[in-house]
């Protein structure tokens, strides 16, 4: 194939024969010379079959972060290779730069870097590496078919983990877990505690925690210490139905739920509790069960990365069947969904009493702060503002009604604005942990 430089050469050379006595023969001569130069240039271009590609770089990145993927190009042929390379990714990978130029001697390698700033969570694959080998004059180039490029493109997929903005408050919540552990030991035995160790009595200890038999054996006053029960079970249920696609501020409701579920999962894992995940709408989209505390959290994060809202109404009877399928051990069931009256009446409310009879249930819904803002009449309000405020007040009243009905059905309801949602859910878990009600 010829390049733009070949077209420029023709544009310069073809007008010159018009000054000669036999212009048509001269034009043919110019064309013949240009084609001969292009063929010679094409023959001197390095073969693409001698180019070897290899990828390396980041495999995972948090949404909003930056990843780097490098592509090593090696010239295994015996000729110089003047290459132009296009490294194409899916648009949501935010890849750049896409185009590179390389000059490789025989046996030489060069590395090109692609910076990725993804705009969506999930898997973001590399599509295709397209190579062109140019001649020394730049008049022509070699390029293989798309199927050949697909076969020789190194496969690479960047796993984009969901956004986790509540990570900034994680140290505060972890400090509260440490306080809960220490306060339970100081107060002695209570609900939701288990025996820890025996130690010598110190002034201020509750005399009711003295172990008289152990004191008699050791000839000293010994007290029992207690700690919060470990290995409790926490099940995070993410509603991926149509209501999860609604944007709350700048992000979908599902992203806010994932953020809160991530914070809750990290806290529970640090507190030595088991965390399971169930994401569902009309079918189960992700399920994470079992595993040790060290391996469970990476599996949860990886499973949440591929979740997307589905344009379907969530079937909460599927949740009831899934929870009944499990063993009968009591769990803390946290359902992240929308506190809207129609999905609640037709979906969750009919199965909630059965779930609450066997498990401790929390229903968490993120609230759009814009609705609360619209419910306030501005100064000098017009008729349109009054109608808007009335509609916003009606939405808020419906949320209050849903919250009351859920509470009467045995669930603890968390209804908070997007900025405080993850923190509020974590606070409820910490309160249940401190009072031994998991």
C-alpha cells in the first residue's frame, strides 16, 4: 500500500510534463518512476512476520485510578523495521496514546507504554494491535489483514475494580472495632461475647468476672475476660435490577451500594466475621460463599467489579429461595436496594417476614439529596416551584411510609444521603456488633 508521501510525490511531479512537447509520454514516465520507487520502497520494508509482541503491566486498577500496560516489540528479522503501531482498546478503558512509531534494528526490542484511565468498572480488554512496516523512503508500507493482527495480538484484560470512596473513613471504623473489643473485655461477659483468657485481677475489674476455682488453683485472684463473638455470618445482597441504574448524584445507585458493601465487608473481615455476597435481579449475577478471611475479601471485590444494572424488575422471591437453600444458621442479612413503594410492595415485603424470622435483616437504600433540596421552596417561588416542591414532598412521604412498613415487618432500615450512606450502614453493623445482636 502507498502512503500520503507517494500522493505528494505525484502531485509535485505530474504538473511538470505539461511544459514538455509530448506531455502524455512524460506523464507516463513520471508515473512509472513513482511506481518503481514505491515498489522498491515496499521491497525494502521489514517483514511483519519477523515482529514479535509481548505484553506486561497492571492487571487490576480501582475505578478512577490509572494503570499502565507496556507492549514490547521485538524485531526477529534480519532487516531494519520502521513500524507504525496502533494499540486499540475498548473506549471505556481510556487508553492513550494509541499510535506509536518505532525504528528497530535486527534483534532489537523497544517498549511502548499505554496509560489507561478507565471510566467503567469490569473487564476492559485490549482489542487489536495493528502494525505497518514502512520502507526507508516512506512511499509504501506493508500491512497484514485484520485476522492476522487478531491472531498475533497478545491478549490482555484490565480488571477495573468498583469505586471505593468510603475507603477514606475506613481507619475511623477500624478504630471503633478495636474500641468495641477492648470495652467488652473491660465490662466482662455480655450478650454476643465468648470466653477469651484468664488474667490476674486489677483494681476496677468487675468482681462478677472473678473465676473462684481458677483463683484457688493459682493462689491469686483471677478474672475471666470476654471478647465479641467471632465467625458471625454476614450476607450482602446487592439489588441489580432496574432501580439500581438510577443515578444518585453523579453515580448509579448500584455504585453507591457497592461502595457501602465494600466498607461493610472490610470491617466484617477485620472483625473475624464471615462475609458472603449475593447479587441478583431476575437471576443470580454473582455469588461468593465460603473461603477463609484472607481469601474472601479479594473474591468479593472481584465479583463486584463485573456487576451492571439489568433492565428488569428484581425477583425477591429468588432471594428467599437462596436464603432457605443455605443452612439454618442465623445471619446478618444486609439488602441494598431502592426504598421505593412499588418495588417494595410487589417484591420485598411479601418475603420479608420469612427472612426476618430466621435472620437479622437490614434494608439499606441510598437517598438522592436533590429530592430533599427540591422539597424546599426558594424565595420568591413561582407556581412551577410549588408543584416541584409538592412532588418532592410526596416522594419523601412515600419513603417514610416504606421505612415504617419495613420496620414493622422486622427489618432495620438505613435511609441516608449518598455522602453518608456507607458510613451509616457501617455504624449499624458496629452497633449490632457492640451489643451482641448479630
